[in-house]
C-alpha cells in the first residue's frame, strides 16, 4: 500500500513539472565572468533535485561504508552468541545422554563465549565428576563461583551433590551449611544434608532433619521410618557401654520409636548385656503389645534370666505371657521355638519338645533343631540328636 502511494505521488509530481514547464515562461541565468549560463526554470529545478538526490546517495554510501566494520563485528558477535547458546543446549543433551566428555567440551565452548557462563560451568563440573576428573571438576566449580551471587545457591547445591557422590560427607555438609546461612533453607538442601549426616554418622542431626522433612511432607513414610529407626539404634549402641547413659538415652526416646520392633530388639539386647534383664523383658513385651514381630518373639525366648536362682519361676512367668500371644499367633514358628527354649529353661522337657517340633512343622530353624538335639542327647537318643545337629548345620 505504501509503495502504491509513493508511485502515485511520483507520477503526480512528474505531471505537475511537465505542466509547469509547458506553461511556465521563467528562466535562470548563472553569470560568472567570463561565462554566462542561461537555462529554463524547469531544467534548473530538475538539476537541483537531481543534485540533491546524488548528494544524498553519496552521503548514505559513505556513512554505510564507515559503519560497515561495526556492523560486521556485531553480526559476528550475534552469530557467536547463537553458537554459544546452541553449545549450552548441546551440553545439557549430551550430559543426560551420558556422553560426558562431549558435554564438558560443549559447556566449555558456551563458557568461553559467555552464554550463561555460570550454568555452563556447573554442567561442565557435573560432567567432569562423572568422568572422575576431580581436579577439573573443582576448577569448573571455582569458575561457577565467579559468575556472581545469582548462582551462589546453585553452585553450593551442585558442590554438595558432587561431594556426596564422592562420599565426601564433610565437604557436602560445609557447602550446605554455607548455603543455609546465605538464604532460606530449601527441601533439596535439607535432603542432601540428611544424606551427609547419615554418611558422617551424626545421628542426632539425622533425627532432627528427619523430623523437619517429615513435617514438610518431603520424605516418603518408609524413608522417614528407616532413618529414624537406624538413628535410634546407632544412638543406643553408642550408649550401651554405660548403664546410666543407656537409661538416659531410653528416657529421651519417643515412645513410638522405642516400641518399634527393631529398636526394641536393639534396646533389649543392650539392656541384657548390661545385666538389666527385667528392662529387656519389659521393652520386648511393650513392643509386641503394639506390633507383632516374630524376630522379637524369638529374642524373648533367648533373654537371660533376671535371677539365676529363680530361673525356673521366671521362665514359667514368661511362658504364661508367650502362651497368651500364641492364641493369636498359633502358627508362628519363631514364637513356638521361643516357647520351646523357655520350657527347657523351666525344665518342662515334654512340653519343650512339643513346642519345638511344632515350630519345625511351620518353618525350620537352626535354633529349634539345636534345642531338639540337646533334648535328645539328654534323654540318651544319640541318633536322633545327631540327625538334628546335621540338619542345623545344613540350614543357612
């Protein structure tokens, strides 16, 4: 539309000049002694217009020539930026495809050309880590740190993650703590800090971080349970050498944790080793009342007596408790084996044999075969005792 307008305008101007030239009688005289030029007004107007257009074209040509080097430089810079952006995308693609050497080369190209240099350095650091080039990894992390505060958190998080992969738990914790001090905590950092705390065996910190992540809904329930149980077991093991410390540790533990079968088993063993069989028995009974565990029932039958002089009475008391459990778990092989052991301690030989044989009927175990072998030896049945001993040795 614009081109049509200018075409009509040009034609209109031409027509106007032609008409003006036909009817116009004016002329122009240019005198410069000894020369004198006389021409029509129309020709003079056309000459001036042509001269102006020619001058304008010359000025534009000269101006374009002068700015041409700058335009060429800008064009080349733009092309390099496009290539660098392409290299950054290629680095990401190669990294996720597992082509780590190519990923590092492409990221290095993007870094050199200044296309998101901090991001490019972090990609290169991750690629170098996968190739176990730790010196180059550290160099890239240092370069990423020069990108400014905008990448501070990303660099520290990447540094912590790479340290965890290399089992450098102290380095990971230092990086994450620096990140937490520089800004608000985030879930990714807390998860990594939990991994670092577990690797460094800082079990108090594991409990704290597990509670924090559970509150935020950032961990699966199974992971929460496993972290808490492992931490409590390890803390109990550390305190198991001293009775006072051990009992203080028990008092600090939440009831829910202490009643978990694995925690209760660890606590019961430690209490029994410290000579507090009554506490061990109480721990197991409370845990089994909340959640049934065949392994814990078996441990109940293995606990030493509280008073060697009253071993029979105590064994009978435990038999009564275990037989109440048997009403709901009649086919539990480990509970039956525990009852067999308790009956041996109570010198109820016939009842012990019945429970042990019933245990083998529901599931073979080395402990049940060994107890039956000992009963057979006691009664002079050597062949049967040897058969049970052989079978116990064959079981894993």
